[in-house]
C-alpha cells in the first residue's frame, strides 16, 4: 500500500494573548501527494471549558468551524493544484500570524497510507488525550464495528474482510472493512456517541459527502452503515435524523443500528450470494 508524506501544524487557543498561555485546539494535516488537507478541532468542550469557564463556546465554535470550511474549500476546489509547502505554510494562508486568540504552534511530519487515520492519531496525541471527560468515554467507530465483527465471524465471512482504497474521478477513500464479490461491499461503522448534536451532524454530513464523491461507482460499490447510538437519551431525536440523512445519501446505503448487526450481516450475505 502506497504511503504518503504529510506534515501537520497544531492550532492553539490563547484566552488572554497578553499572558501568552496557550492550549492546543486542533490539528491541520496536509499531504500534497495524497491531495489531502484537513483541519480537525475542538468544539469548546473538555479541557478548554475547564480552563476558561468564561469562554464563549458559540463564538469559538463558529471561528474554528469557519476555518475548517476554508481548508475544505481549498481542498475541494484546488484538485491537483493544491498549495505546495508544509501544513504550517498552507495554514498561514488562512490564519495569519497576529495577536488573535488562535495561532499555529508545534509542527511535525510523517508518512502514512491513510492521511485521515494519521490526522486522527496526531489529533489524539496533541489534543484529544487531554479531553478525557470524567465518567464514561464516548465509543469510537471501531467499538461500534465489534457488534458486526462478531456476526461476520459467525457467518464465516470475517476472514474475507479487507481494507480497500476506493477511487473515483473526485476522491480516493480508504475503507477498513470491505468484502469484494463482483461489487465491493463496504461496511462502515459510525458512532454517534457524542454530547453534541452539531458534531453528530458534521459526522453524518461528512459520510454523505464522501458517498457523493464516489457516486459514479453506483452498482460497483455497496455501502452498509452500522450506527452507534448516543449515550445521552436527549440526543436520540438527533440520532434518528442522522440515520435518516445517511439513508438518503448517494449509492443507496443500507443503514442499521448496531443492535441489528445480525440483520445487517444477513443483508450482506444475501447480496454476496
């Protein structure tokens, strides 16, 4: 599997620019060879909220979300002509060095087959590891996949599961769990175990957008989403809406809650046969 060089820059938040204290707020990762540019940020929860009780969460969230959208637009409109240089140099095209509360801090580089996975790891190293909330940890996508994995093993299908890079004229997407049999059957776990309805929307919209980017492969790619519910029952209405959003996505994905993992695997078996 081809590996791509990448660089990253850590986004920092300074509550009082005159004091100089900064907390890591996100990570920008850039890989020119993989044509990948993405900013992953906090939402104002966790350590930032604990450190600065008077933080205006709404304004902070809007600011970092707007930045993320700027980088998304650069990535989506540049195509093969993405900016050259390091993540810091690209980042400074959007966020100039000044006396604002947001600035670029630590930088680094590496190589990875999947820049998206590399971003998650770098983010967890510099940002996420300090946001461990008291009590129960939110479940990850891979935790949600465990319910399907057990059913796949019982159906003697798990040994056929392989990672696969799916390419279209618009995007290249690395899927971890696929079974190929004429068509490529893609099993994607999506955990909505979040304390934030907006984060749930962002995640569902991201996957809907990814399917849109490979919509030309209809008939050759069959997506199956297994979803994990939020632990906060107050968010169940949002969860139902996000499941509906995924079902309306391109490529006609089959979407089932993890509690119906057996039914999901039965659907996969039927299509494979």
